[in-house]
C-alpha cells in the first residue's frame, strides 16, 4: 500500500479569475509548508498571495526562506510579550498592516487565544501531523509511533480554541511501516502535508 494510493484526490485548482486569497503565514521553525504553499502559488495551483510571514523564533529557518522568496517577514518573539493575548494582538496588527485576510498556521507552535480566533473567525487554518482527533498536541508523530498505530497522516483544519480541534478540511493517510523511525515517518507525513495544505487552502 503506497501513500499515494490512499491520499485524497487533490481537487482541480479554482479558476484564477477570482481575486487571490491574501495569506499571512505563521511559522515557528523550518518552513517547508511555507515553501509548499509558495510553490503551489507559483504553479497556479493556488490562487493566493503571501502578504507576510510571521515567525516567533529569531533563528527560525522560515525567516531565510521568506527572505529568499522576497516575502515580507515579521519577527514577533513570544518571549517579549507579557501574555498570549498580547502576542495575539501583535499578530492581528501585523496581519492587518500587510493587508492579509487569512491566517495560515504552518508549524506555528504557540497556543492562540480567543483574541486571535475572534478577529479572524473561520479564516484561521492549521496543519497537524496526525489524523485528528488522534494525537493532538506536541510530538504527534512520536505519539503515533508509540501507540503502534498502523496508519497515521496529517490534517488541515479550521482553528478553534481547544488545541488541534476545529472542523476538518482535508486529511491524508500515511501507513506506518514496521521499520519506521521517527525521522522516516515524519518525512513521509511532510510529503503529504505539502500536497494537502495548498489544496485545503484552495477550498477553505
Ligand atoms: C509540520 O509537520 C506541522 O504539521 C507541524 O509542524 C511541522 C512544521 O514543519 N505542526 C504541528 O505540530 C502543530 N501542532 P515546517 O516548519 O517544515 O512547515
């Protein structure tokens, strides 16, 4: 059973005549999902523009990726904010300052509050490396390996207050192989993330 056989059929891109969805990408680390979304836009598989990349770790690789692509990037270091709500208010300002309408959490490792959720109701998406509602929270791939599940995968969903909850937009299934390591499983899950995130944004 290959991953491709049980992955969802990706819908055809929408006609490009509609105005592009204006995205703010929130990321904490590597930024491979940012790259996948940007590549889908370049291929015209996703009618969108990335207005801004917001990141919270000064050393995050995603900042280099944004710079290589000439995308505006804003560092909001969570350590410099008194509360989660204060960080969320700064996020809202950065999103609005860059004229973005959608908040796309792509490896954003901070809990968000109702301040952000109320500001962009139904316009905040997240990707998570498991078949939700299984294995929410941190180290989802490790949780799946430890549980001994035979299939896992990834989920794109609308963000609600409870972490990794909210209506599911798209999932892809990844079989767990007997000799899988954390790294090998993570790599195959990410391959599927890069397929479904742009497709899910296109239909959200
Ligand atoms: C992705 O695998 C994403 O699913 C996960 O962080 C990774 C970021 O990768 N997100 C979560 O675990 C959120 N709960 P990237 O920085 O290479 O896009």
